[in-house]
C-alpha cells in the first residue's frame, strides 16, 4: 500500500530565506505526486504535480519540486519565502485509484 | 462552473444520531473521494468511487458508508455518530484513470461536523 511521510511537522524560516519541505513516499510503481497548500480556515490549493517526464516541476507562487526516484522523494522548494506563504503544506501520492496524503508540514514565517 | 459542492457546510450532531453529507460535482468526473481532516493527521481517505455504482474503502472506512447512485453525486453517511467522528470532511473528484496532467483532485470547500 502506498504511504507518504512528511518528516517535519513544523518549519520556521525567515522572510526572504529559502525553503525546502521534505516528502518521502512508498509505492512500488511510478506514482503521481502532488503538493497542496492550505491557508488557515481555507480549502486545499494545488501547488504543483508530477505525472511523468521532467523530474523538476514548476508550480504556482514560485514553488518547484523535484522527483527523485532513487530516494523516493518529492521535496518542495522555494528560493525566497514571503509572509503570505505561511500555511500548511501537504504532499500526496497517487497510485492506481487512490490518492493518499501526508500529515502535513506547517510553515511559519519570521518577519 | 460550481466545481465540487458539499452540503451542509456545518452540522452539530448528538452521539448516536445519523446524517448524510452530500457531494456534487458538475465536471463529469469519474472518480470521487471522501477525506477527513484532523489536526496533525493530514487528510485521511475514508471511501472513494471510481464510477457510478462503485465504492471502495480507503484508509479509515469504519463507521461510514457511501453511495454513488449517480455519477455526479457521492454521499457519505454516518449511521450512528460518535465524538471521534468530529472532523472536517472534504469531498474531491478527478477525471479518472487517465495519466493526463489534468487528472488532479478538485476539492469541495469542506463540511465541519461536530458530534457531542
């Protein structure tokens, strides 16, 4: 069965600093991979997705993620965070019919 | 272009009561999902459907039932609500088995359920 691990429950970075959120997945075949963001009290917004092809994918709001098959990882990065990036971020893996989410990483931004 | 609509948005139940959450999508999507979101637990898949008349169990199906009698609707039922079912419930849908990059989840706005 597929699973997703987001090792960091909370991350705090200063505004303008770079960001990397970690995501590891478990699945026997090539998965579909997603990153979603949820602002407080809001629904989920898709940041980016990987289905096939180029392993470095670009998303909205200046985010990117890199699929590394050898490490079963799909880490999310942003070169310079803004205060508005404070939110909870979810990695998800799609395999067959199911899409399974990680437990999320809450991002805090220091002014 | 409503997308995915969940009703009701809020509901308070007493232990042992029953209720149904309705999810409706107007995008002709084949696949539909019910998730619950709890603090520190992320989104956990309750049940899902890969087409009209089909349902399947997800990660946390106990205490819930679902039905997909029409392609556009996916109902989540609680027969005897328990305080442990207090949560925010999200419905989502997607095209289906295609590997197209458009095959992403579209979420509803969520339904907040409190069981006293």
